[in-house]
C-alpha cells in the first residue's frame, strides 16, 4: 500500500529536517514525505516557504512533497503560499484552513494545484459525509483510532468511494496497515517519525517499509 513519511515539524532546525527527510527518502526509499507548515498560525509564511525549499533540495525531484498546515492559514493566504511554492511541485496540502471550514477548504481546493486533504478529526460517519458532499477535499483522511475502529473506518472509505474519493489513514500506521487492506484504493497511510522505535518495542511481527511503497 502507498505510504508517506510524516514529520518535519516546525520546531526542527534545518539540520534536523534534512536528516529526517534524507533517512526516509534516500535510505528507506519512501517515495512521499510530509512536513509541517503554517507555523504560528500563518505568521511565518516566509519560513514555511524556505522549509519547503529545503525539503525539496533534500528529496530531489522523484519524491513527492506533502505539506500540512494544521489549519494555520486563512483561505487566501493558503492560496498565495501555494502559488509562491509552485516551482516545488507540492502534491498534497493538508488542512490549509480549519477542517471545520468546509467552504474554505473547497475554495483552497479550487485555487491550488496540490491535492487538498482533511478529515483526521472526524469521529462519526456524518462528519465525513458532509466533508465529501461539500467538495472540500481531493483525498479524505480518517483516523481509525478516532472514528470508531476498523469497521467504521471501512464505512468511511465506502462513503468516500461513493463520491469518487480515496481515503488516507492518519497516524497509527500499525492499525491502518490492516484497515487499509480492505480499501481497494487507499491514497496513503501515515508512516510516522517514530515508526521504527514503535515497531521494535511493540511487536516482533510489525510491518516494515519496503522501498518504493
């Protein structure tokens, strides 16, 4: 199944960011990586752009670059930032505005090239249905540890499929590795920055990342 490395926190300095991304993209062969942007509720957009450029310089042109603003931008600001980063070929823009602002998500989705995604805070089927019906996202996120377990996660995937959308598992990669097997078209499962230590501590049979996954 498709996976992406997720981390790149805004608290990282350049050395930490480059080290983490190089480990995922160059050592593990993970073909997608995600970093955080939207620092300080969008007041550090220049640094956000610089960090995106640092990320692209590390991972090269063949690895997809994902970014997550955690709802830190306003609608127009998110569109402006993505316009300024157009040369970086960002493929995934997570929560450019609050995930509760469905109209705002749709406005950003219409105004940027990157796929817009949200949904990690959803806890019932109707939340996800409203997000899909609003045309707010290109890929729906769902967290199996928040939305009611594997059975409910699969119901969320079915709702997404009825709108022609894929689903991405948020966080908890060891849970989503199982849930995603029941989804014919998962668009990405989160492989967090602590996956290796979690694997070695929790299970001798934990899944390992295969290069190119």
